[in-house]
């Protein structure tokens, strides 16, 4: 991500590690995601973009593209571009960067990941106080019509929108991944019925670089309903929790019916894609702070690439939420 070829760290192993750790800790029950069709997906993402995800791999291979996956060779600025129907061009039109290639199984994996978040949202609507959606691939960098940063469908945004469409007036999304949730911000930027709050590495030095600044506060009806807390490099547990309290104060003031928590464990010390210094015990404290809000919480898994500690970090957070 910083001017060199990097290993692709978003892998099925991440979900397997977390699942095994949760099972070993006796946290559950563990349920399979349901199916919801495309209506809740296209309530957030443009139908043309969803169709692109569904079909681009086969069309890419049919015109001679590598079977390893479809990668963009050109990513035009939307304000300067005209849409081309060629798969060579289309993959770039719907891409923010080079870190979200489309392979044979990408669409189904992304769709199932979104269904996982929707299943969790359904349990909140049924009265559950806390639910953890083990989503993979992650989603918070995906916007209405582009994929980015290992993300294809925005799981947290799909779940939040689903909650609003089922009679809920106010939803808050709190993003605590080390990378700013540019996709979630873009989706809700002009809306007042979804408050978006994010703690993340400052965009001066951290992906996605082009947004996530403190002065981005929403627009139109959404003015004042977007709140970013950029963090300095090497932020530790104590400093992080102090900023988190500021974020939670705004959420309490907003008084949502439900909280969607986009959690990335790439805030952990030593994560290969992060530069913060959080330790495993602090995730339990973060979970306790969520419980203290006294509102139903849907935890949606985003990043986290220090695989040796990934399971412990997830279990720590869930224990803080009450197990």
C-alpha cells in the first residue's frame, strides 16, 4: 500500500482463526447466515455496480483476462471519465485502488459476508442485545459504486440501512478499524438518520488517505452527522480510550436505537497494516464501553491482519460485550 508490492493479507484464514477462538472460548451460539436476496444490497449499492461484481470475472476471462482475477489497469477520475462497456475498462471504473481484485469466488463471498451482517441485524430486531457478525471479506471501504481496500459490499452500511428500513428512526455506526471507513462515510454523508463516527489513523499517513479528516462533517441534511477522529501514529491504549470516550459522548447525545460497530483489529500493536499500539486487554475494555451505552450492538468484522493474535483480540472484545 506504500509504493511497493505487498502480500495480500485478506484471506480465509482470518475468519477461520476467529471462529476457532470463539468456539474454544465457548461464546455463542454460532449460527449460519441466512439469505436476503439483492434488495437490501441494492438499497445501499447501485444495481449496476452489483451486476458488475456478479458478472465481471466471467466476462474478463472470456476476453482473455487471467483466471487469477480481474485487476484494473486504469482507474479514471469519475469527473473526467465516460463509462466504457469493455471489461478491461469496467473493472477500473468500479475500483478505487488495486487491492480489490475480482476472482472466481469474489461475488459469492462478498454477498455471503453481507448476508452475515444482515442476519445479525435481524437478531437485533428480534430483541438480541449484542450480535457478532464474522464478515469476510470486510466491507467498510466499499462505497455505493466502487470496491476498495479488500472490500466489495459494505456490510456495516447494508446492515444499518436494513435496520432503518425496518422502522428504526436512528442508527449509529462506529468504525474502529485502523483505516478510515471511507465507503461508509460516503454512503451516509448526506443523511441525518445514520450517524457515522470513526476513529482511525490520520489520513496524512494512513490509507485511504483522501478522506477521514476531522473537518468532514457531512453535507445537506447530514451536516453534523459525520464525525472523524484521526489518530496519531503509535496511539496506545490510554490515548485511544480517551478519544473513544469523545466518540461515545456524541453517540449518547444522538441516542440511536441501534449501534453498528465496525471493528478492525488492525489497531493492534504489530499489525502489518497498522501503526497503532493497542493491546489485547483493551479490546475487552472497548467491549465494556459498548455495553455501557445500554443499546443493542451489532459488531461487524472488518480488518485485522496480525493473525497470531487475531483470535485472542476477537474473544477479548466479545467478552467485554458479555460473551
